C-alpha cells in the first residue's frame, strides 16, 4: 500500500484490523509508529527496510511477528514483544543494528531462523521459560552480545544460533538441560 513512499508520519484509524505484507516497507523517513489495538499480527516485511524507524508501539493482542517484519530497521533501539505473541518469524529483526534491548514475554514459544541476526548492539538476551524453539542462526553476528540466559527447557536450538557472537562471555542454562 505505501511501500517505498516518503512517509514521515502515518496515523492509522483505531478500527484497522489487518495490514498487508510489506505495506510500509522501505519508507526510509518513517521514524515512529503506533499500531491500532485491533491488529493481531505484524505481517511479513511490514516495516522491512525502514532504516530510520526508531520505535514501534505494538498492541498487546499481537499473536505473531511474521517473517522480515522489522528486517533492516537499523535505528530500532528497543522492542517489547507484546504479551500475547507466541512466535517471532524468520529474520523478523535481522539487521536492526542499533537494537540494544529486547524484552520477551512469558507466552513466546518460537524464535525463528535468523530472527535477530546482525543485531550488533544487543548485549544481553534472556529467553523466557515458555520458549521451546530457537531457530537456525537466530542470534548470529550479534557482535556485542555478552550474556545469554535461557530460563526454560528448550527442545530445539538451531544450527549456528550464536555464531560469530565474538563477545559472548556467559551462557546460563536451566538445570538438567
């Protein structure tokens, strides 16, 4: 709908319930966004390539953050995964170079392949007990990542999940894992 436009600001009506794939992709001037409460998913590539996007307020009802939703949002600094979100798609936050903080909720089950790949400013990750699957290369090339704490009994940790995390000094796993 608005892919590759020069949007600086966009205010959506409160009654919007769905936004299509790549609707706001590559809007390089868009810096802040607030999504309406009726939205229940962040569609594929919704904000991909929005290089200057610094913050997004997501409603609590978001159930999934789909593939490449925020891929390449280089200035995105902090993400709070909404309380009802159960899955984060492949490359959902890849190449978010300035991402310093991710707060996961206690209902999250799956973190997809390359979900946080190349998030070079991320220093600490706490994976909640609810997560059972972390995809391939999910946190690869997070070069500032110093510590990882996994609170639950993960059933699947993918190939190369923490590859090239040069500063990784501490990994805490639950007892019995």
